C-alpha cells in the first residue's frame, strides 16, 4: 500500500540525527551523495512531493515549481541565507518557504575571527612553509604579522552574525565600527539585515537598543578600518558591493574578510587589488562562482581561503537540519505556519 505519510525530497545527505528524524515522520527520498545533484536530476526527483528540503546550491524557482507540481506545500531551506530561493514565486503558488535562523551565528562569527587571526599571524603561510620542507630558523624578523588588539574592525552588516563578530572582536581588543542601513548600498543593521535571518518584511522592533559601536558611512568605514568584515545578504543591491572603487578606498595595509556570500565581492577586482598592492590581504570563506575559485587568488601568500564552512560544526549542522524538520512537520503534519517562515501563505 502507498504510504499515508507526506513525501519529502532531500537533495543532499544530512547528519544522521536529521536523517532519522525525517525518516520517522515522512516518506523520504533523497540524493544519496555529498555531490550536488545536476539540475536535470533535481527536476526529475521533485514531481509529486509534498515537501522539499533544499540546500544553498539548489535553485528553487518557477522551473522547479513547475516540475514539482501542485502537491508541493513547503520548501525548507538548509541555510540562513535564501538568495537561492525565489520567495515571490513560491508565495504566488501558496508554497511556504523557511530558513534556519538563530543557529549559525556563533560558528560563523568564530570563523570570521579565525580568518582574521590566520591572515594577520601568517598561520596558513607558516603551515604551508613547514609542509613544503623549506628550511627555516627563528629570527627576530621571521614572518612578522599583525595582531587584532588595537586595530579597527569595520563590520558591513550588523545583523545577528555581525553582532557576534563585534563582541568577539571587542574581546580581542579591537575597536569596532559598522556600516548600517542607508550608509551604503545594501548594508544592513536590523535583525536579519546582515545575515538574512529574518523575513524581508520583518522590521526591527522599535525598542531594539542602538548598537554600542559608531556607525559610519560605508566609504568612511572602508577608508579608516584595518580589517573589513562582510556580513550582508546577497541581494541585487549587494552584488559586487565591494568592487574596484570600494577596494581603492581601503588602506594599503587593510584586510578584507568575507564570510557572507561570494558575489558580494567582485572577485576579479579583488585579485587586481591584491596584485597591485591596493590592499594588504584577504581572507575568504565564500566565492563568487563556487566551487570554482578565481585562479588569481591562489597566487598570493597574503590570502587565506577556506571552503565555505562557516557553519561547519556537528552541532550547528544538526541544529540547521532540525530547524528544517520542524518546519516540514509544522506545514505537512500540523497544518500551521512555522515560526521561521519567510512568507505569509494561507494553509488549507
């Protein structure tokens, strides 16, 4: 007999705890691989499903909705950011879409600070030197770098993640400034504005205290900060937010750190700036054309690269998955709108 349980398709394997929870409540089908399914595979897998648990590499648009058909009621996005989702298209068809707010901020903020330290203290460069067997000896001037204490950190996007970065940076003795909404194209300062942890129409509460850091115009922040850390969403306004003009405003010893979304930075312009000594270095966890890197990036010793693993801890990846499970349960089993819904949809 066919299962009476709602059907859910999952485009990637998730941690075992999440897979067990999905299998207990739903007729689960999934792409049994860590490899991203090809677009044709994805479109062939979704017809007739009630729910789709998507990852950030899955584009959810009219084409996918056409393939899924009218049975689809909810898309649970395994990410805080949802630039891969056409929210308006889902709303027009009465499909709920959710994300995973409130679970990745600490881990991503830790990585942002780790990238600053790795770049400033030559951690990655030193590791490479030892692994190649290149002769070395301690000297008073060997591989001198810079620390965080006393430096100015400019945060672009003071949402949940940016606020966590600010707290960690302050603990390291940094001076924190930030660019907020209206200070530059796309820079955010409300809950979710810097990391897409809130719905687009979800306004900041009127009693939210002002951040305890100076707020600067984006151009001034770029020109006066020792380190610039990006924590803004990817939107049409923030695509290439940091381009040739913005990089030219930075100090020649300043560093750029990006743990938000790759296309926020014009990668070709960044390579030019590094090549010409316009800025002092960069540390990137995200890339404009993932998983491809601009070939110029790997040529520089003053660049630290990590493979988009800002949220890569066991606890966080499990928590993200369970947020998706809860959302699927809310819509498909309880017939209610999840608290992390990104759109307002009338449920039958």
